[in-house]
């Protein structure tokens, strides 16, 4: 009997893994989630209501993709709708970057972003993209002090927000932290080159590795991150020649933001959507003008309201009993 049960579960697993069913026109957009439920339960409800049975990528898939030369495409996401659209579009990964400080919260840097901010945004993204690899970005101050604090905060990302891995900035100088977190059983993505949390030390938001001496440090950082046990590495704003060398040299996947071709590419969603226009780095390719479309829509709405063109009959709920009954009701209040 036990044996038969095993065979059944095994067959069920294989069948369900091979089914790849997505609803066109995602009903997730109008989901009303029950309150007072845990994140895991809410995600289960979202999955069931969407009928999604897509096999979620694992760390093995990313390593295989590197071996096969298949590119990984990913963006940042900070909220439920972006995560939903990202998953619908088929993004390989979503990064809940601490860039949320600028993109969402209106700060002028990532420095003020807290653990509470990051956890809350990771939870929203996880609810929107239950079948996508989600990366939680450790904010400034959450891993700089001690190994113990770094591990405790990394654990919070996994337990409270159900992310798949965490990312932290730095190479040789944070190798010990990466080791401590991986020893706790948590997957780590390294981040070297232009590291925004330490942009002060770098002399601003400047490309790194452009001269031989600086490139040597970037390469040493990359090797230190791999040696410390990270499963992948993100390189930011480094010349493509240096990135290509690192991607060849490392056996872990190497991804780029503004660092040229390697195993995959990341862009900040607000940059590529044309939503965040305060500062656009050279490496951004803009795929839409969401800011422009949004301002035009807001203007059209203001004009409609002011000119009595909204709401019209199609935008209201009609009474369900004869008008006379309502007139009688109104007269009760007239005396
Ligand atoms: O916070 C973020 O979005 C990042 C990218 C700049 C790589 O770390």
C-alpha cells in the first residue's frame, strides 16, 4: 500500500510539473484576499484562483541556463501590480531592490530604506508573483555590523517575505558576511562594481573598473564573492570587456546592470518603463513612457470632471425599486 501511494504521488508530481497552464487575462488583478491570513496561505489562494501551474525556476535552472548560454531577463519590482505583470510577461527573476527608496518612497538615495520597508515590499511582490524567483535586497545597515545581525536579517527575508534569495553589496570586504549567510542555508547573490550603498566611498554614482588597477579590484571582488559561496553575482556599471572576462572565469551565473553582455540582464522597472525621470543612467533602454501616459490620463480625467463629462450613466449604480418609492423616502427627510 505504501509503495502504491509513493508511485501515485510520484506520477502526480511528474504530471503536475509538466502542465504549464496560464489563464489569458489574469483574474489576479481583481483578487480580494482574506485578511488575517499568513503570507503562505494568501499565496496559495492566489495560485488556486489563477489556475497557474507553471514550474518555478530553481537555482539549478539558473546554473543550467548559464551552461547552455541562455540569457536571464529580470527587472526590479516593488509592488503587487508590477510583480503580477512581470510574472505574466515571463520574467525569469524579480529584484525587490532597495532602489525602492528613490523609485517608490521619494528619497534621494537608498540609505534611509529600512528592513521593515524591504520586507513589506517583498511581501507585495511575492503575492503578485508566486511562481517567479524573487530576490530580497538587504538595505544599508542590515548587514554591515556583524555576521549575526546579517544572518538574522537575511532569515527575516526568507521567513517573513518568502523570497528565494537575498542580495547584498560588496566584494572582498563582505566575503565573511556572504559565508555566514550561506552557512545558514540561505542563497546569496553578490553585487559588485558600482554599489549604490557605498557610492560615497566610490566618489559618486560612477562606473567602476575602467582602468587596469580598478578592474583588478573588481575581478578580485568577483572571485571573493564566488569563493564565499554566493550562487550568482550581479555586476553594475563596469566595462563590458571586464564583465565578459568575469563571466568566463566564474562558474556561477554573472548578471549585469549597465555592465554589458554576460549571463543575463537587469533593468530598474521605473527606468525601462519611463516612469522615473529624475535621473536616467546611460545604460537604460526605455521601452515605454508610463510617466507621459499617466500624466495625460490624469489631465483628461481632471478635464472630464470639471466639464461634467464624468461620471455618465454607464458609471453609476441604478436604483432597484421604482423612483416614486425613493421620492417618498426623500420627502421623509424634507419636513
Ligand atoms: O536596489 C536596486 O535596485 C539594485 C540595483 C541598482 C542593482 O540594487
